[in-house]
C-alpha cells in the first residue's frame, strides 16, 4: 500500500510547488492535482506529485492523524515506514 503525505504549499513556479512537510521542503509537481492550489493550501503528495488539494476544513484532522502515526511508530510499523518513504521520495521528477 502506498500513502500520500500532506504538506503545505509555500510557493508555486509554473507546474512546480515548494511544499513543507514537517519542516522538510521539497519541490513537487502540480500536473495531476485535482484542483488549482495556491500558497497556503495543503496538498496530498505521492512520489513527487500533488494528487489532491486537502480542503481547509479537513487539514487539522489529517495532520493530527499523520503526526500520531509518525510519533507512535516503531521500526516494524510498515505504514509509518511508507510515509517516511514518501517524504524521502518527494524530489522533483523531470
């Protein structure tokens, strides 16, 4: 199973966005996101692509879920490992 990782859009340059994931900034592509995004919006990132804009009313609960997942995980926790892998893979794809 692959998970997307939520992050906050910091800046946009064409089809690339700089997104902050818990203090880690990565550039991701906006080619396939489901609706337009702007700085300050949150998106769901999957291997370097924004796949969904997260509605403002959902972001608090979404971030809490991921923070809990990462904080409470062990080395054997495959879901947390997948999230960490997504963070590591969020490099620009050309």
